[in-house]
C-alpha cells in the first residue's frame, strides 16, 4: 500500500522496469526524445514562473484629495483635465493649479492658492488638477518639467502662465490684471494719474457712441492679454479712453488710435500705415518701444542667470523695499520712481514731460524764479530756453589779469523739418552737440567780450546741414562766481589740468585758467532751472546706473549677501554693484531709505573721484589667544594692519582648500618668532573669505607679499622660482627692508638705525641662545631615542627567531595534515567499494528469494494436478502414460526453470555493471 492509500508497487513491479530501461539503453532515439520533452517542459515552467514574477509589482495607490472638501478650490485629484475644461466653459475667468502630491513646493503654495480663492472665488473659478497620477488625462496630455504650474484663462483666451513669486498677494495681483486688462480712463485727472505711473502705459481711444463695440476695440483688448502672456511681471499698463476731449489732451483724434506714453523719450502713436493692426503687432510694438526707467527683479529661486545678465549691462543700483502689490498707495516707491525719472531726464524737467505739465496746469519751473530781474533776462534769452539741445561752454579769460570769463550757451536750431506736436519731444543727439562744439571752437574768437552785463546772442550756420544753424548766447561772469560754483558740491570736480578751446594743454597758469565744461551745468544764474542736481545725470556721466527694485519680503537673502544687516527690523536696503570695475558700495543703513538719500548716493557714485567707501566682504577671523604669532588679517583690518601700521609686514595669501598653503604654517611661525615684533609683522589672509582692493588681489596661491616700512606702495612679491624656506624668507625680508630711502639720512636717522640694528642684534642673540638650548635638548632626546632603537632592534631579532620556529612547526603540521587527508580518502574509497559489493549481494539474494518463491508455487500447482489425475478411473495404461507424460513435463519444466534462472543472473549482472558505470 502507498502512503496516499492506493495500491503500491509490488515486488513484481521492479523486474518490469528493468527490461524497459535496458530497451531504452539499446535504443538511443528514445533517450533523445525524452530529453527533448523534458527541455520543453522546463521552458514552459520557466515562462510560467517569470509571468508570475511580473505580477508581483504592486500597483500605485489611488490618489486622495489634495485640498480640503471645504476649500473653494475644486480639486480634481484624479487628473480629470477634460472635466476641468467643461467647468471652464461656464466661467469668464479660470485658474488652473497643476500640482504633484509629492512636491514640497506644491504643498507650500496650496495655502497661498486657498487664500486667493477665498477672496476671489465669487469671480474666478479655481481648479486644482493632479497632473502626476499616471492614469489621469492631465498626465497623458501635459508634460511639465516642474511643479506647481498656474494657468489662467480669460474666456477662450489662454493659457496665460503665471511665473511670478508663489505668494498670495502676487498671485491675486496677477489674477486681477487678467480680470481687468484695461483701465477705463474717464477724465483728465485719471489720465494724469495713469501717465504719471512709473510703468509704461498704452492708451487706446475708442468711440462707443457709434456702436456698442467700436472697430479695433477687441483687438486692443486682446493685445493687453497678450502682454500679460509674454510679460508675467505686467510692466505695461493698458488703458482705454472713450471721451473725445480727454483723448485730445494727448493728441488722439481718430477712434482706434493707440498711444504709448514714455516719460523721457518721445511718446509714440501706433503706426497703422506701416504695421497691420493686430493684437500680436500691438503687443510687440509696445514691448519693443517701452521705456523702463526702473525694473523689478524677481529671481525664481533656482539656477538662473537673471542677476548675472543684468549686472553685465553696467553699474546697477539695487534697491530692496518691502512691497505689497495690492496696496493702493506706495509712498516709498513713488519717491524712488521720482528719483529715477529725474535721473533719466536728460532734457531737464521743462522738456521731459510737457504733456503732464499741460494736464496738470503747472507753469514751467523757470517762471517760478524769485528774482524779478530774472524774468526780464529770460524774456531776452527766450531763444536759449526753448531749445532742448543746449550745452554750456566756459571760454578762457581773454587776459591773464582779467577777473572775468565769458560763459556761452550753445543750442541747436532747425530751420526746416517737421514741427513736433505737444506729445513729441525731440531728443538731444550727442553727435549733433559734438558737431556744434567743433563749429563753435572754430569761431571762438568772435565771442570774446571785455565786459557785458547783458546776454548777447548770435547765430552761425552748420557745416554739415544747410537747414540747421547754431545759436550761441554769451555773457560775462566774474571769476568769484565760477570759483563759488566750483567749490559747491556738484557732481563733477574741476580737474587740475587746464585745456584750451581746442582741447590742448595750456601753458598758462593753472590757477588763472578755467577749462571748458562740456556738460550742461547751470553756470549762468539767470538761466538756472529749479530742480535737484541729479536731473539728467545719466546723460552727463560715463557711470550711468541701471536701477532695479527687489521685494525685501521675498529676496532679503540677496540683500544680506550684499552687505545688509541681519538684525535690522526695517527691511530697506540699497547697494551699487559695478561688475566690470569690481566695485561694491552700500548705502549707510543708519540712514532711512528716502529719495534724498538715494540722490546723494547716486551723486557720490557719479563723481570722478567717488567719496564712497568700497564695501568688502569681511571673513570671520579666527579668534585665538591674545598674543598670536602669525596675525590673521581680514578685509576690515587690512588697511590698519598692513597699510597704516608703521612696521614691515610680510603677508601670506592662502585659502582653506590650499594644501600647500597649510604646509607653510610652521615656516611662518618660526619666522615670526625670529623677527622682532616691534618692527615686523607676519600675517596671513584668507582670500576666499575676504575681499581686497583689486591692486592687492592675486590669482595664484600661495602668494607672499612684503610691505616695507614707510614704503607700503612699493610692495614686493616673493619670487616664485625660490623655494619657500626659512633662510630664503629671511634673506628676502632683510634685503628689501634695508633699501635706502630717497631722502638723505640725518644724525637722528643714523641714531635710530643704530638703535634698530642693536635691537636686531640683541634679539638675534636671544634667539641664538634659545636655539642652543633647543639643540642641547634635541641631543639628549637623540641619545634616548638611540637607546630605545637598540632595544627595539634586539626585540625585533628575538621575534624573527620565534617567527622562523613557528614557520617550521607550521610546515610539519601541514605535512601531517596532508598525510591524514590521503589516508582518509583511501579508507573512504574502500568503504564505498564494500558498500557497493554488499548492495550487489543483497540484490542477488533478493532475486533468488523471489525465484524460489515462484518455483514453489509452480511445484505446488503441478502436484495438485497430479493428484487430480490419480483419482480418475483411467486404466493403468493410461496412468502409466500419464506418468510418462508427467515425467517428461517435469523434466521440461526443470530445464525451463534452469534457463530462467540463468537469464535472471545475466540481467542482474548487467544491472550491476550499469550501476558501476553510472
């Protein structure tokens, strides 16, 4: 019986298998077929196993709500983009917030979106879409490289991607600009407010009387949306005028006209005859011709070249102010804007914005003069003040004893050409001014006067154009007036070298000559125009500043890197960065950030020899004991320790990452101990943590500079060809510190030199005594070390002997182990052979027992048959016959049985041989 309850294989089953095995051995094709079947079965099993392994991957979990159920934001957390488009059809303004649940930035902006949605949910549809779930349509249709992404739609126009700061106030401001891209201007006061803003403005005039929707209005409306799509900062403001009398204030007569307002340059009207009137063209025209007096910088926080690209344009004034985009009144921003407008107004305030003065019903600044005589003089010289392109020229005095100078105002006049209207302000061309000055210098002798209290004007033709001439109005001014002007804190300082009218050096007395002034300064008091000295400064200096604004609530970390204090509560800061000249100035934080402080800051920067102190990044100097052998210098202490100290200074430039610099530390420590501290300073400075003036910078580490006493400007660099060692450094210092002075040495000098040499000698003797003591101590240590080394050598010899002994014992044990292993293998083989023989005997005995049992059964069967035949009533003859037959059968059976036994023995022998072969 088998284990499962079925009939088990009996003793007769084994003999049946052996013939089949022998038959398969005689027929190899059966073995090949069986091998092929087994291989196919193995491949099928392997395939089934691999398919089951793929099914082990756990599917992604279903997304959950990103926003709360009570939030006004509709959360499509399964990425149903088609459903979001269906919802957008019923709303005028829609905001899509694409997020990824795992994104930390998306989680941070979620609260800002909810804050905006609570304020504008009644006017704007807010939809949040999970664009990360792989089963959602948003993931299949959109391919974003970052999260979160905000898209806005104005009816069918969109998407308008918002790329500004992810703050609630900024997002709300941008959404409101999309809601109302056009501002309605209904009166002259609103027009004045619109044009007075620092951002460029585009105004369109459309008459709504003829039809509810005049032609071109939708195009203008769409262009405003296009500007928001291309410029997410929203620097261009769009307004619409419907009243004809308001449009006439800016010379808009025809309906559909578009006007681009600019503060400094000439305002423009859209050229319908040159460009097609389309939304894209209007937006492109406004963006290309806009005037940015001041620009906002909003870095997104990642890797960007925004600041680098802006600083490469030239010197930059970076102003950090706390800014709220939703605030209606920005007094600090208005002051900064006023400063920027004055700074860029190259034609003075009288010609910068005539349309604003006309709208505001304000008189020209020149008419507000308190002196009544000034009105008469200005009436005489109306030709001077009405031309925007003028330049003041101071002629040299006609005689050395004269105390008067002739001051002329040179202006350009056009006799033919298109007359500008009230909104067109001609710009002053520097090429024309230069040409006028050349012509004026050629006729300079005609404008010399001995004494003239009145202003006399004369005209002379241009050499380049027959339709233009120049007007020069001159007046005699006392020298004390010019000296008073030169002593004023103007934006330019009078140079020390005087030049003649043709630009050549004059050999006359420098103090008695006045140079030409090629910039338009107000040297004639009668022609003085009220206003600050910063007016038009950007056109009168080569150090023109680009003005930038940054929100200190978001980007205060940049202010701290530029030098702002981290402990200040009022986040207001201003700095000037000149990347080309490697200059960096910081406005004093003890002063409040106002328009006047900014003006003074800009004027001080624009001066030829600026009084501003360069700001240097000061590294944290290592604080150690009070007496340091090698002094640590920083940016703040560099001037006091190195340049202003009355000692010889040896300075090492190093960096933390410089391994060779660290290897020189012990040399400088020894050198500092050798040199007398009363006359020498050994110092070092980390140039990666400190900024230095460019003349003291180096591009190689380590660098060693020596600053001699009283000759700090003659610093000497340690030669790179010599190795840095103590003897070479001492020779280098002594050689350059003993240079003779240019002045002859007096007795007092010789006495000081003698005292200094004696001090050096005494100091060196003390150092030599210290070195002798150290040498003696080193000798004692050397003897002790020799004794220890001899003991160590003896111990090493003893250990070597023990090592050889252990190696010999190890070899003997290894040989014994190999012999034991060979004996073990031999006995194991013998046991295996005995086991095989015993197994063969057991198999043979088992076979014999089975055959014996079979024979007994056959004999019993024959005996039964013989007994049945004896009982029959056959004749004795038949019995005899039967007996003969039975004897014959028995002999035959015995013969057959013997043959069977022989066959069984043959099969057993073959089976045993097969087992041995296997």
